[in-house]
């Protein structure tokens, strides 16, 4: 295999130096670099193979250990959120705007006492390779869609949170279960508990190789200090959400031993930290019918409540970008338009979606497309309605280095942003795709919200980040010194927004079935 791979690299014009040979040998031991195992479950994801269609700027020496030295000579630019590092793209797609999975999880830097992981899909072999320190954590609590319990260390405990299994109670008292619910446990986050602090990580990636290593993903994380009796919007929302996770379906993770300070439930452990310095609002989604005081806690009603404080930011395009194309109708599009601060009579949602050509020419080729499920009739509705805009601008001369590098890293992220030129009013990254299950359906004259999924995201504004303005990285200069670090924060949208690029008549949007 080594000889054949070296011959292939040589035929493609790559140098087969000893360092490359060393990489090939080591890759057999480190699945975090090249992964040949398959993941048969299907959220937005499928099997993972080494990248296809490699062109220039291919990184053959990347290392997920992330112990490599980094350039600290430049001032650190304030970021609203980050991209996850993507392999096999030019370095300009990662520099200053991206973090590796190990960085985000503090791996190799600090050892947590306990960890909470939540996602739709897990590849435990991959996680053990890229994050081997996780095995030695005292307690690892896992929330996932299925109730499958693979063979894991004794310190790992799994809690299935599939709404189809556990059901939803209708206001009438009727219990709804099974196929009458479309919901899933789709929230993608991690909580790392230390003796004196906690790290909250919210991402758009499943914990599988393709998502973490190759696709364009968003991630937000922040550390919070140990301090009791501090009330904040972020902390209240976080603890309410986690309590809902614990209560849902019975068998809550209430066993103690959350580090030496924490003798009690997970929510009691989380209540020991100070979230008053949070740089974002939390946007959770909990399955159920929400009314009264709970109406504005979740989904799109939570977003409406937050954005009502920022009416002055009602100019510019509302741009949505996601990785799964559900069925929509005009009334629901109007509902979402109003939620994101628009006037349904004059504003419209602008949806960024890759073309078939974008997928086929991506670093992972057609395999990447299996992570973007989209029925043809669902895509056609939005395409024919004029909602779709392109992920890639063929006019490369007007693209920033970030956009040029990222155009071949297929988007699995989910983002919602209001932007005028290069200036951002607010930005969301979330696990929520465009669907009633994900954002909730507003019912009964806006007195009830019906959600079917577990989701989690964050919303940032200049106020939450304590800066004067939010800007994208659409400018041609990729340097972090372009702006005043104190007055400006960067929203690293990896697709063209200034201007949006409309579909041409001969463009075919990506459809998977």
C-alpha cells in the first residue's frame, strides 16, 4: 500500500521525500489523519475515505495533536465564533479564523474532571484516536439520539434522547410517540468540567471524521470561572436546557461525583459557575409544546425575544445556510423571516446552498454530498422561488483568501446572519437546519411553540461581544491586523455575502435523492 501510494503521489506531481514517507507510515497508526472506517448511521453523514479531487494547496503534513507551535507574534483578533480547521485546503482557510478539534476541547492542555458530550452521531474509534485523553476522564456523560450502548470504558455513560422513543406530551394530556414525531436528538455540544472552571463548546459538527476534519463547520466556546449565586441569561438558559435533557424520558443522569466540588446533579454542578461574562446568547430547542413562561425559552421564539432588543439592526440581508434541506412552505418561510427580524411583506430569506459542481469538486468529492441530505422536490421549491444563492463565487478575483480556500470544504455548518455590506448586525451558529422540527412551529396566534428536536446554538451581537461592530472576512487581506482588535469582532462566514451570488440558469443545486 505504501509503495502504491508513493507512486500515486509521484505521478500527481508531489515530492516523495522521507517526510512524506513518514506521514504515510504514521497515518496507519493515527486514524485522525486518514480514516478508512465507515460510519453507517445517517444524520447528515456517511462513510469517510481519504480525500478525492486533490488540487493545489493540499496539506499532507497536518497533525491533529495540535501541540505544534503557533504564530503568536500577531495580535489576536476578537472572534464572534470560529470555524473548525479543515484539512486538504489552503492554509488561508484556517489561519486566524479556525481552531482544531483538540484546541476546542482543550486536549493535551488541561485535564477535566468530567465531560458531557451531546450529538446525533459518534464515531468512538475516531474520538479515541483524536482525543485519547478522554478515556482517563473520571466521568463522561453522553447524550445521543439512539439508545445503542457500544462497548465503552466504565466511566462512560450513555443516555438516549430520541423524541420518537420518549414521546411528547400534548397540552391535552395525550402522549405522542413513534412515527407521529419527526424529531431527533441533534444538539452538538460539549461541557468540560474542571475544579475551578467550566468550558462550554457548541458546534455544528457530528463527532465523526468527515465532519470534524474535512467539512466547513462552525464552533463557539468559552470558559467560565467558579463562582456561585450569579444570575445571567446564559446561565439560566443553559441550566434550564440541561435539566430538560436530564428529565426527558426518565433515567436522568443524577448520580453525583461531578468533581470534588460537586455532589449532586449535573445542573447543580453547572450552577456553580459564573456565566455573566458570556459573549453570546444561548438558543436551545427542546421537544414539546411550549406555552406561557416557556414560550420564549426555545427555538425561533427565543430568537424573536432576543432580537426584539435590537430593532435598530433591521437593515441588510437575512442569510441562512444549513446542511439538510427539509420540506418548507411559504407560510413557514414567512414565519422564519419574521423571527429573524425581517418584514415578511418586503424582506426575504437568502439561502446559501452548494451546487452539484461545488460538491463534486470538493476535497472529499461526492462523499461530502452524503452529509448534505436534500430531496429534489424540497430543493426545487426554494430554487424556483428564487431563495437560493451560491456557496462559491466563480469570480475568484473578488474573493478573499478565506473564501478561495474554503470553497472546496463543503459546508456542514448552520448559520443565520443579518448583514449589510460587510457589517454584521447579529450572527447565529446552531445545530438547527431549516425545518419546523428544528426551529419549532409557532401556533395558536403566537401563543404556542411546537418543537420536535433537541438542538443548541448561540447568537452573537456587538453588545454580547462588547465591541462596536461585527465584520466578515470578505475583504482581500486575511491578516488579523486589518481591524482594531478592541472595537471590532470578526464573523468568519466562509461563503460570499458582499454581494450574494445568485444561481445562474445553468447552475444545478445539490440534491442527494
